[in-house]
């Protein structure tokens, strides 16, 4: 979707499939609504009088061609008070407007946001959100449908404004984030029989083929064994699909500059292993690679934007199945760090692949490391599906990620990871157990990872609740590509 920034002096004369025009609470007309109303003998005023639209948040009314106005339609958009809207409110409003356009098969529209302001955000932020939300909505899953439903995409949104450099770069960022989210959604939605570890590896290679700043290298199981990745390998022991450790490097800055590292959980299907999951909703465990997908999507976004920094992505891709060679509860494995782990539950496999990937990340001497994982069901109990959980060994780092989430509309919450929780991971037969009991399950999962990241500025995002939806609206969301990309944008501006 293209976003065109343009000053529009005479909205009545504009040829467009649709003009999107704000109406404020108590039926007050925005500036552009007033202008249009004058040109067509007060159609808008009379619709308001009749009660067809009152101006409340997210009300819509689509008016077909009216005399005196060149555009084919007007979409009246209720914007409430209009002033100092919260970022979440305007995101919802933009979502409503763009969705209504889509539902009416309008592919090219002009958006007026006069009389609208957002608390703490400038017009650049709003322009970026238009590009982001529009691009996000322009995703359709079709890959495994023999007769995909035809639904046209929005081709172009013209945003009425005084264009400048800041607005233009915000639009570029918003577009890149949306594209990255769509990369993540597609990988997430693909079924486990297509999206295997081998498939993820080939997609990472394909991405590197698209940008000369990106390179991809695959570490095979034999090499993993040489590296001592006994923990990662214990997860893939029960499947015929070979595990892959995918290493992608993005070079946007000087060679010697230390990279930021992103580490993704890429379990392409999580049956639970010998600690088998119940059958209902087990299909949703094809989404257990959404952390990895978001890392790939973020790499695509930063390559697209040509961010001036270095980033390394490490994806631990494996399938968790229970064949005759599978790891059993009670087995003890040795991680690449040398620490031994008692596998009390083979369904706590995410941390087992991540710990070795995190140890591997050390060799890049990263400025920061963020791992992203659909790690626990417990995080959904704690935070629901609106916020990703942030854990970190640096409160300042956690705060930076929290801000990046607020900024991109991809929100997260900082969780505690106090030492008091650590004894839940004590084991009689190894240095650490892979589960910490029923209490604070997302926290003890983070505590587990913290044992492997002491030498780095590290954060962990538990995205089990945010990266996909189950049930009737089943589908990947593309989160937390927004948060991750925004964090890297912010870092590139500091440098
Ligand atoms: N992939 C799951 C976590 C998950 C659950 C993701 C629901 C998305 C939605 C993870 O590997 C897992 O099975 N975790 C266990 C941990 C437990 C055995 C300590 C869980 O959450 O039940
Ligand atoms: Mn599991
Ligand atoms: Zn899992």
C-alpha cells in the first residue's frame, strides 16, 4: 500500500474513490467536513440532524456520490473529541477507517485528519501509523487455499497534510514494519507440514538473496553436536525433521561495530514430546515458531529501511515430536554453556533450544540480545493477549523496549525476575531443572534463560499471548515485529 502525502486545498474538487472525513462528538463538523458541506447544500449536516451519525468514536457512515463534490464517496468517521486522543484510540480509529474502505472494495482513498491530535505524538507518528495499520490490514492468507476468496487490497491512501521529511521517513518506517509483520504472519500461518525447520532455513536464505546487506548461514545438527548444543539437540531427538540453527547477519554499519542480537524460538510444531499435549487446540502449536517468524520479519524490515547498524539473528528451529528416540522426562542433558539440565517436562522445550542459541550469541559480543518466544501458556494467564511480557537483566534495557512497544502500538509489560524465584528451578540431578512448577510459570521460564545470559545485556519477550490468535479468529498477528523494529530504529538514531 502506497501512502502519498499531499496538501489538499480544495477537497471538493479532488477526484478520489473516497474522502475520509472526521465528524466530532455532538455532530460537530471538522474543518474539511464544513468545507464539503458548504459545497453540496449541507448533506452532511442533515445526515447528522437525522441521527445517522453522531460523531462518537469509531462510528462510520459511507455516503455515495453527492453533487458539488468530485469524489465518488465520502466516509464520515466519528472521532469523538478529536483532541488529545490516546495512541490506542487513534490506532483503533485508523483501523476502523481502513477496514471500512476495504469492506467496500475501495482501493484508493484520501484521508483527512484535521481537528485530530494525539496525546504525546506528532503528525509524523500519525502518518507512520497510517502506513503501518494499512499495510497490516493488507494481508491475506491464500497459500494453501485452492479457491482463495477475492478481496481487493487497498492500493493507495493519500494523507492530506503539509508533506515534509519527517513525515516521509515515518511513512517509510511504517511501511517497512507492516511488511515485516506480514512476513511473520505468513510464516506463522503456514502449516507445520510445510513450515518445517528446513523451510524456515530456506526462507532465511531467500531473504538474504533479496538484500545484499543480509547474509544467511545454516548450522546443521552435526555442527551443533560439535559445538556442544546438547540441550537444543535433545528437543529434536524425537522427530525425523532435522533441526537448523539459522544465523543471519545484517550489516548496515561499519564492520567493526558490535551487533544487536535477536534470538527466535522456532519450534515449527510443538506436540509436547513425550510430555504430550492434550489433543484439543494442539493444531495451534504450529504457531510455536512465531518468535522466529518475528525475528525474520524484523530483519526484512531493517534491511528494507537500510538502518545504519549491525544486527545478527539467530533462530533455533526444530520440531518437538515423541518418537522412539525422543528425550524422556528425567533425562539429563548438557547445554553448550556446560550447565546440565534435568528435563522434567519435554513440553518445556522452548527454553531448551533457546539456551544454546543464547550461548551461541555470546560469540558476536552483542550490544544487546533480545530473545523472542512463544514460551509459556502462563504468560497468557498473567497478561492476557494484549501485552507481550518483557524480562531483562537490565531495568534500563527493559524500559527501552517498553517505550519501543508504546511507540509502535505493539505493547508490552515489564515483569519481575527476582532472585527469589530462582530456587523453583533447583534440581537434585542436574545444575538446573527445565520447569519451575505451577506458580509464576512465565517468570520461572525467564529465570531459566537468565542462567545462560549473565554475560550479556539481555531481554526476553514471551509472546505466547500476542503473536497469534486462536479460536474463530485464528491467525498470526505479526507481533512483536513493531516493537523490535522500533527498538532498532531508536538505537540507530542514538548511534
Ligand atoms: N509452546 C508452548 C507455550 C505456549 C502455550 C505457546 C500456549 C502458545 C500458546 C511451550 O513450549 C509449552 O508447552 N510450555 C509449557 C511449559 C510447562 C511445561 C512448564 C506450558 O506453558 O504449559
Ligand atoms: Mn512445549
Ligand atoms: Zn513450545
